[in-house]
C-alpha cells in the first residue's frame, strides 16, 4: 500500500531561509546551485525534494520543487535545467542571496538494508535524485550499475561522479556522441537480461520510466520510479500533484515522488 | 502600543481573530502543523467534504498564471466517514481549541443534507461552509451558486437540517452576486464567504493543448484580488449578515482592505502555498495595523471604507453642527 510507504524516521519538513553559496552553469542549460541549510541538509533522505521560493519572481508566485542532488552536514546541491521562468530566475541567484526553502519533502527511495545488486536508470536530469541513492546503496554494501541516457555527451551531467563512486556506468546518447547510440532502455534491457539485478530505480521522462518499469516487471525485478508533477503546496494539501495508483489517488509530494512501479497506473503521457 | 481586541463574531461563533484559511488550500490543517502554529489562526476551514469519496479530475490539475494559478482539482476527498475518522479525529486530538469550519459539498441537495446530518452527530465542528461555488465539478457545485432560486433552495435545506452556524460560499461567476447573497441571507444563512475562484483557462502554445486536463479551472491568487474586493463591498452593502472576504489575500494590508470594504473576517488561500506562514503573519500584521492607528478593536475596521459620498455626507453633517 502506498499509504504505508512513507519511510519511518524520515525528517518532518521545515521552513528555513537557505543561503546560496554558489550557483554555476555546468553545461549549456544545466546549472548547479548550492544552498546552505544545515538542518535540511543533514536530514534529507535520497529521493526527497525541497520547495524553493525563488525570490526574484513577483508576478509568478508559486514555489518550485527540486530534487536534492547531494547533501552534506551543511549544504545541499540542486541540479537544474533552464526550462522556464522559475529556473531562469534561479540561475540569477548569487552567492550570499537568501532563499526561502521548505524541506525535506516527500517519500524517497527505499534502500534495502542488506546488500543488493541495484540498477539505476536515468534519463537526462532524472539523474539528480539518483546520486544520493547511489551513495546510500554503496554505503550499505550494494553494487550499483547506472544506465544513463541523455541527448548528447555534454548532457550526461555528473556521469564522472557515479564512475568515481564505483558505479558501473553505461551511457547512451541520442546523437551517439558518447556511449551507445540510442535510448537508455537498450542498456537497461541488456542489464536486466543478465539476471543479475535485484532492484531497479529510475527517474527521467515519464515515458522512459514507464518503459523501464515494464522491462523490470518482465524480468521479475522490483522497480521504484520517481514521478514529476506540477504542484502548488508541496506538502500534501492542495491535491494538484496526484498520481493514480492501484490504491487510489496518491500525492506525488507526500506519498511520492518515489512510488513502487507496480502500484502506478500509467496515463497517456 | 495598546492592545487590540482581535476577536470577531460570525453568527454565534466568536473567533479569536478574523483570519481563516480558505477551503481547499489547507487540508484540515494537519499538513501545515509542522510549519506553523495552528493555534494562531482564527479558524481552519477544511477541504470540501462530500457523502461518498470523490476522485476529482484528471491531471494536470494546476497551472500557474500571471500573479495567480488555475486549479481543477474537482473536490477530491475521501468522503465524510473518512473525514470524521481521520481529519476530524486528528483535529479533536491535536488542536481542539482552534475552531474548525467544515466545507460541505454535494451533487444534489440531498447529498449536502446527508453530509451535514452526519457531521451534526460529531463534536468539534464550529460551523459549516456550504460550497455552492466550485467551478470544477459537473453536477452540483457552482450550479447551485449561480441562480438565486438554487442558492435559496440549498440554504433552506441545510438551515432546516442543522442548528450550527452556516456560512454559504458564493461564486464570482455570476452577474449579480449581491442578489444571490440576499437570497441566502433570507433563507437563514448566518454568513456568506466570497469569492470562490473565477472560471479561467490557459493554453500551452507548444502543444496546442489546454494547460488543465479539464480545459477550464478556477483562477485564484493576487490576480483576482481587485474583483474579490469589489464583490465583498457589493455584498456587504447588500446584506446584514457577516461577510468573510477572500480572493488573493497575501498580506495584512490586503486583509485590511477587505475589512474596510465590509468583511468581518478574511480567509487566506493561494498564499498558503507561497508561504505557509502567511495567515499567521496577517494576524500579527492586522494587530499592528490597528494598534498603530489607535484602533482598539479589529472589528472596527469592518465597513470603514470612506467613499466620496460618505465623505461628503460627513462633511455636511459636521458643517451643520
């Protein structure tokens, strides 16, 4: 049941004023912002998100949700792509700026206590919530393989971090500029075909996650997905971000963003 | 600064302050309990409750627009029994001192009545807000709020079913909101609340598709404040019962505007999403607003608007003395 899915011991959300310590482009339209917010940084779990009030916006008022890419005792990092108003305005933030933040929010990945063979499947910026997961799995003694698809080599953001952390990485690019020429599901299908995968975690475009979930199901392997939805409150009150599941309508912001793939009733997207 | 009496009365219900949460933006409070002190609120107005569970509308249900947002949630709720078992039980256990106003919905008048009768068996409810103005459901909802006859009929039926305070929530999607307010007043409503969202839409020009799956939805946020304020002024000029004003309120000065226009209390909606502390900030800000002007009671703001006509009359009266 999704309702039971909220992990024990996950921190309650806090409202804090974070300080921007750096904010830089890592490729043409992907940026990395670092925010100092010790209480949030030290309690956020892999797969959770924060809800940022991007202060420069006056006519567009809602907060923006972002997965946490990495966290230490003091700071969190957020990897973001310039896609619209909010992310453009976020890119204008400078070190020293203060930014209202609510977090940690949502239900993150389930991390087995016993060592497993995990397959992570990322599509583009879907890699963001997988980095903390890879680190946590590795700490727990699990082996981690990453199938990572992106349009171009330049957009395989952070791929070297996964390699350096000891993950087996298989890259796929739409233009063949790095790794296999083609969709990431080629790589995830191959890996699942070896029979050496115990659990699959995926984040990226929904059509890709749906395909990966189908591959995992066919291989008889558990799969968790991280779904993106437009949201207003981020804390479970407004019911904007619903995900239809076998247990009824669930909220991406509280019951998710991570769901067991078998529970999700996929839509037309 | 001297102390300000922040209490206001809505029918028999006395609130510690005039700041409420708008239905549908605040759950029943539980979701906000980690972030703000709920005991600072004048009252919590719950998400809409219906007899049976409603699953709401397809996604996407939300779209941001200039200075506001559109929603087409469609009154998704788990039904009155689950509401009682979960939210009401939580409220009674955790914040019994904060007045709870339950927002009531139905596809038919019988459904409104059945929710109210069931809730009447339960303690811990201060009032009902009868929602005859949701633009996001096909049957019932706004249909009851757009004619005087239908609005009267629902109000009469709910009035006959309960002795508790009834607030009727009005739709702005009408030609003459004051006429509808007078109709529900005549049928025994203790107060009216307005405005619900304005029907609107938005289109994604990359895909040629509507931004909401239901195509149209309700517009809320600062974008609608001038319209809401105008309607609150019109309604409070037309009825004798208290008016609860809402629509784009995000600051204490916004709240003061609504009270000057005639509102006895105000509700904060979309601003809860932007900053969960907004309602509490407004409580503090309204107190400062009054204190700094030597106003001893916040209720003295209600209807304090000085229109050019009123100013001329006052000058005449003073001149004739």
